[in-house]
């Protein structure tokens, strides 16, 4: 069963999804703009560490070693925001092209809780197909960078708070390995999808539904994403517990507390919806009520896209806080002056 959609004649719920996609792209761009200035400032300084001076607390073990600057965080954060904005923008343009002249779609939900569709017969068929694959590739790179950003930021905040050198060798090896595997499996699935694309009118969701090899490798990629994010969330909790014990008088302790209790639940929520999204690939939802299908689309949009946006916003906030406490000369602000 298939039908044709047109934005102007759709229900308020469909228009609300379109509005949420538009808002997501706008917020992604806003965060990217906010991150650009401090990123360029830190790149100009080219300093990952700086000499500590004027400390307003005593580190654990009386260690007065170098402080980490936010540069390491920004090197993950800003590219992640760029790819998130690219994915949001291409998704939004795809929505506009699909609805501008109508598009045939299946009544069964596909990836991200959206109806599976095929652009064949639409005047923008080849453009829509390319955009859908661009969205997928941008999402792959974004996911890897997001995982790295959360990991490196929490480790550097802990080091500044306790004086313990982090991340350690094992953490570096493991997280580098898991990020490479995430990227490799994602790109492999994307490449298989390109090969399986039967015509210029076949988009990513149609390939994912119809091509078994692409679907299996993509599910492996998503399983690795879940495993990696659970691993990094466990590391964030360990970093906080270590800072709570060894750096209770440091400003980093409270910063890492807020970061942990917001980011970790968001990661878990996102992972739950990733699993739900994978399950939907094997469930025929054509018999579901309209309310159930619309609720699924809304929940997956909020639980995946907006959860990712919230995580990145917290990483940006954390980098900004680190910039306030670590000045250009390595001194710490006792009065909260901004050094971002």
C-alpha cells in the first residue's frame, strides 16, 4: 500500500514533524556558530595544556602539573556540530523536495520512524536519493565525533580537578579502537547501500528496508554505537566519582557533576531508541493505528535527534566552563572571568 503526501494538505502532526526538523536544523546551526569563535581562538593559541597558576584550590596529591585547555574538546565538538548541521539541513531539504511535488511512500514505518519511501516518479528523484545518502554519511561521522567529544571532555575535566593524568593508555587505545570500528562499519554499510541503489529514485530508507546485506551491516554498526556509548557513559561516571573523591574543592567537581547527570541519561535514552529503531526494521507496522505510528515518529525524533542535540549542547557548555577556569596564561579565574 502506498500513498502520496503533500505538505500543504497534511495533518497537523505531519506538519509538526516538519517543524521539529526545521527547529533541529536551526538549533544545530546556532550551536555551531557558538562553538566557532572559541574553537578558532584555541586553534590560534595551539595549546592543549597550559601552566597552572593562581589556583583557587589544592589538587589531589599536591600535583600542580599542566592544566588541559578546551582545545581537545573543541576538536571533537565543532566538527560534530558541523556534521550534525549538515545532516539536519539535508534532511530538511529532502523533506521539502519530497513534499513539493508529492512522493509515494509505504504505510510501513522505516528508519527513524518515518514511512519507507521511493522517489521514483518524482521530478527530484535523483536529488532526493543523493540527499538521503548524504544525511546518512554525515550522521555516521557525527556519531563517531560525538562519542569522542564526550570521552575526551570528561577525561580532561577530571585531570584538571584531580591532577591525575587522564585519559590513560588503556582508555586511549580502547576509545580510539571503538571509534575506528564505528566509522568503519558505518561507512561499510553506507557503501553497500550505494551499491544496492537500483536507480536514481531509490533513497537510503528504501535500500535499508530492501537490501539484506546493507541492513545487517548497518545493524552491526548501530550495535557498536550503543556499546561504545554505554562504554563512554561508564567512563564519564568513573571520571566523576574520581573527581568527587580527589577534587572535592575544585570547580571541576561541580561542573562534572552537572555534565554527568545530564549527559549520561541522554545517552541511555538515545540508545534505547536506537534499539527500538532497529526492531522496527523487522516489524510490519502497516496494521498499526495512525496514532501509534505518529507517536512512534515523534518519540524517535525526540529520542534520537534531539537527544544528540542535547548531548552536544552539554559538551559545548562544558568546554565553555573549562575556558572560564583555564585562562590564556594558565591562570584560574577566581572571580569567574571568561577566558573562552
